[in-house]
C-alpha cells in the first residue's frame, strides 16, 4: 500500500531508499536509488531446522526492508546465535537504530538479551 512502513524499523517506502551502486558487478553498473524488500519468516519453523526439528513459528511471514532483514542475519552471525532462530520485526525494532536512506546501527547487547529472553 501507498502508506506502507517497515514493520521492523518503521521507515516509510521513501525512507528505505538508498543512493547506491546498482548492478556493481555488471558492465552496465550505475548509481541510483534502490530499496530492497524481503519476506521475513521464522526459520525456527522451517522443516530443515537442525536443532529442534520443525517447531511452530513465533511470528507470521511479513515483508520487511532489506536493512532489517540484514540486521537479523548480522546480529545472529556476530553473536554466534542459532541459524534457525529469527528475530521478529518487533524484536528487530528494539535493537536497531534506523536512519532515513541509511544503514541500521545494531545494539548487539540488546539483541543478545532479546534472544536469551525469547528462548525462555
């Protein structure tokens, strides 16, 4: 919808646009505005979950911005968290600081606390 905002960071469609190099590895690369959107889902509910088998998803799949989707992956990688765990958009909103047209800053200490709390 026209008034969509990212359920993770709360930025509008306009605010998620970034000036960047488009097609960086191709001969026709050029600078321009780009915005990535991803369907974000709980990997813990995947049939391939190594740790617990298929578990009920903690949240329904939802479209979030590229920066929020990346923040989920980066936080898990940097903190050594389970790959089959996914932060919900509400949880991502708590540990990222978003800026219009820019990259998210991640509070890793808070991400770890959220992860620990989510596991019970």
